[in-house]
C-alpha cells in the first residue's frame, strides 16, 4: 500500500510539474487595442501649442419663450424619482460602478459670493441681434478647452464669466490636456463650472460614458455634465450614422452619466446636427444651443433651451485668442434658484 501510494504521489507531482512548466512557457494573450483612436480637431492658428471646448432677423424678443427649466420635464422610465429640478430627477440609488472607473469625490471649495458679474467681453465678429440681443440677459459665461491656453480665471470671472463649461473628454480615449488645471483653477476663482464631452460616433456610448466618469470628478457643486453632439468633418471620426442610432447612443450615454452624477446631462448641439437628428426629440432633456447669427428661436423653432452659445469669437483680457460666449436663459434670480437646485 505504501509503495502504491508513493508511486501515485510521484506521478501526481510529475503531472503538476509538467502543467506548471507548460503554462509558464505560453505567452500571455493581451487583447488587441481598439483601432478607433480619437483624432484632434484642427488647431486654430492663434493658440498656444502646448496648451489644452450674417445679420440677425430681429423679429423675436428674448422673453417670448420661458426658460427651459421652468416647465417640468418627465424623467425617463429608468429614473423614476420623487424629486428633481429642471426636470433632472435625482436617482434614489446609484447602481454599482466598476471600481476602476470611480473618481474620488473632491471637496467643494465655493469661493463664489453669489455676485453676478456684468458682461464685459468684446467680440472680434460682433453681430447685431437687434431686440433679441443676448446682452439683455443677465448671466453670461464661457466654454473653454486646451485652445484657450493658460487662463487667468480671476480676471475671466470679473469680466463676466459667471459660469464655465470646461472641455474634459473626446470619444473613449482622449482627455483634454488642460482639463484638470482648468477644473481646479476655475473652482479656486469661484467660477461655477461643469464639464463637457465631445461625442464620437465611431465609439460605443458606454465606453465613452465610462471614460468621462473616469476623468471628471463627482462634486456636489458642479454644473450638470454636457454631451456635445454635432457633425465634425475635421475629426478622425467622420462617420454619419442614422438618426435612430444617434438618439440611441445619446440616451445610453446620458442615462449612464445621470446615474453616476445624479443630474440629467445637458445636450449641446449645432443647427445642422439638430435638423438632421434632434428636432422634436429628447424633449425631456435641457438643451444648450449654438446660434451665432440669430436668436435660437429662429434656428430651433419650438425648442426650449437653457444655454445659448451666441459667439465663437469672444475676446477677453483673461485669454490669449478667442473664446466662446454663452448666456443663461433666465434672470439673475432664476439663475440663483437653478444653482440652488443643484
């Protein structure tokens, strides 16, 4: 019995040794990286390379449409919630998120005294909006990216940047090189800020949402995240998918961000993309509309909006080069009420 047992024991050891030897000699199979890489948008000629967002027809007045956040918007079925503001329900419980994607929550350091700074921006290509002038609205702000270089955030705020949307991510693999710096300095200057993502139609919505979540902190005082959806022939992704797929991707991305950040994302878009894909759609989402030659109601009839990007050629002493100018659809008191609801 002992002899048989000893033989069996030796045989087992040899088998185990052989398995170990064979497995150690096999190469580790690493999944091939995705060939879909985010390309950079063409760089303007007047930016800092190392750094890293016609005449109007004056027939409409700004007051003809109520702010987008005045009327309640029903949440998607996946986010039934007893409370929420600006149509942005706060989920009762967040689903588990992969540990690798979590970003530590950063403590809020609000330096803002609540003061609204008046518009002191200039414009390299001024437009006469007539009675629809965005200057008639009180709360102006900016959106920025690496192309604005090193920003003097304290000066930018006093010149009229009551809020700022900061470029964070593109697609599923690109982080704006200036995002972390701009995110920190804007907060230190007391500027209300949020982050935006440039959507790439060549990547899945889920992986893009994960990439944004990985890089943008979840903070109590941050503005709602923004998804920038438009056609861009200068990027590496020139694909134009169907309207149905566009809407599906937007919803997947937006719902994943809402679950994580507790705020419904804002949709930024331009006239041609809106006409092709969004007219009459996504009525339960707040919109940020680009309209640099006319009031938004002329290019987006019937669409309620929260922010209006009225210039892409703004000038300020706080930035070398041009900057995008935006305005909030509401009074100063309405701005404070909306901020408080965050």
